[in-house]
């Protein structure tokens, strides 16, 4: 099946010279394209708590109404000026080629209602911005482009404290007595803010490594005994090994028929990840092969070109993040801003590769040959090679010398844990650390399970379940 963007037709110089018009009628007239569009929006809204769908004239009607219908929500139309019969509120906004006015019925949004806006695409964003202002004027709430930037607690550090409020986007104060802190494992700015506010954190073990690419047919032959797998789909694998120094070495986030991508998030630092498109039709399989590191490693290992210091003190909560950053800075320097890569045989010999072998590169983002042995502390390189050789006994050819390595995979799980008690609560009362970033999960499923446990604990406190009573009648 095609990707959604492949259905969109681009029309130059329409409706004005210099404008490229994105025509979505080609999506609507194709059954597969239409299903792909609507189903994609429904997937994005899974688990989202809202009351009503709002859509602008006219293409927001096309996509918004089936979404509202499928989720059993109301739909509020936003129309051009003069098209609505009752009392309206209006907002003017800028287009790429002029200005326009949109209106909503004044009674269409009730105070406090949570709104999802559905449109076909965003050009300048003017229509969406105008709709947000209209909804807020009517008392609705739109939490779009919102970021928690600070935490307000009562009491002083060292005392018994409780959460009082969150600061949103640096200015808006949102009062809260219960906060589920379900941040991501790379929410470094949030970790720094938590530390500054004296909310307890501690370093934890995680893992770092390299992405390894093989041809997908090699993996298929090992797992299924045939190169082309038809209805079975491209084969995957999960591998583990214990190195001679007792470190764990294992595959992580394996991507059948996938690509290695530049997933950097900070200037001057580089990290990689893997991905597959929905059809998993890429030529290569890739997975991170990662090695466990502990808080003891964060302080004692030299990591190449990085500049961040190691540990400030025993138990330094940010030591793991500084360790990650040193590795990512080294990766950036080795690739000169591109993904640094090397063939496995050359990695073992510590030399820069000069070309590819039988495995063709599959990357999203620029890449450059480099000596990845300069990226890792030597104990990690040794453990990585032991793991690769061990995996070669499980999947024939896994340790082939022309397998392509790319670095660095440094964001496997959180390097920080936010302590909580048996009731899932931080020492700062009212904060419930949850999921990957808090250090209690290592992936999508385990994070979801931890979220369920956290929700059940909050429900137990605020709306305790009472045992049913049987009333005997005589």
C-alpha cells in the first residue's frame, strides 16, 4: 500500500502565482487512500481525552465528520463569514495569499470542553491559530504546543513537600494536586528542572551500542529457511549474550525491512535509531546491539571527544545524561555531523572502512566512514564484539565482516530514575512518576502497563472501589 503523502497531488501556481496547492481529492477518490487518512487520524487519537471535534470549511468537514462519527463525538463546523445562521463569533487570519475571516456559532463550545481540531493539512497555520483563538474565546481549552516548563511545590527542600501547580510554556500556571509524570526517556530539560526544584532523582543503569545492518534475506533464511517469506512477512529476531566481564549484550528495537535514521536532538551531538515503514519492504534488517552500562561506568570511563564532566558526586542523578552526551559529541565529531559508520570487520581491526561489501547501506540521513572504536570505551567495544561473535552462532552470518555498523545508539532507556514508594508516589507528594522517563519501563508495552498501575493507584485513592453488597429479600 502507498504512503498517504503519495496520494497528494501538488498543483503549482494555484490559486495564485508562487503558491503550490496540495490537492487531496486524489486521496478522497481512492478507497485505500481515504481509509488510510481516516484510520491514521483515529490511531493518533487513541487514548486522547476530548469532548468534541472541530473542523474548518471545507476539507475539515470531510475528515472531521467521519472521525467524530467513529468516536461518538459531536462535530462543530467552522465556516467562512456569513455562512452560519445564528449568533456567531468571528476571527480574522492571514493566508499565504491574503486574509480571511472564519466564524463559529457562539453556543457551539461549552466552557471547559476539550476540543480536537481536524483539518486536511497545515500551510501557514493561520486557520488553525484562528480556530484556537475562537475556541478559547468561547471557553474551550486547547492544549496544543504546550510544554511543562516548571514545577511549583510547597515547603522547602528537605521538608515534607507537595506539588501545587505546573508552569506551562514559561508563564501559565496550572494548579494541580496530582501530577502523573510520564515523561520520555530523553526529556533532559525536564530532568534538569526537576533537579533544580529538589525533586529526588537517582542515576540508573541503561545500555548503549551501535545499529547493525544485514540484508533482510540473510535474516529470513536463518529464521524461516527461505529468502522470500510471502505472507509471513520479513523475519525479526531477539538476541542476548553475556560478555566475559558479565555485561549484558542484546538486540534492541529490531527493524525488519527498515532503515537507520539520524535521531539527533541537540546541536553538536549525534544519536541514531531504527525504523521500518508499515510494509517493512526495505532491503535491510537492522537492530541496535547494545551493552549495559552502570552508574559506576559513568564516572570512570573515558569516552573520546566529549566535553561534559562525569560525576559531580556519588549518586549524581545527571551522570548518565552526561555520559550519553559525551558519546553523542564523539559520534558527531567522528562523522563530521553525519552518521559515522564502519564495517564490522574493520571495527574489529580498528581501521576506517573504504567501501561497502555485500550489504548495501539503508540510511535516512547523511553518513560517513569513521573508526567507531574511537567512539566507545574499550570495555564496551570488547563486550560488543563478544556479543556479535556469539550472535553469529545463533544466526549464521550475523558476524559477517561486511555488516554495517552505525553509531551511536545512546537513547535506549532512561539514565535516570525518579524514586517512588509502594503507592507509586514521589517523596514530593502528589507527583506520580510513571513509564520510561521515570525509570520504570523499557519500551511501549511495559510503559503502558506501568501507566495502568499508576492510574489504578490514583483511582484507588480518589474513588475507592467498594465491594458489591447482596441484599437478601424475605
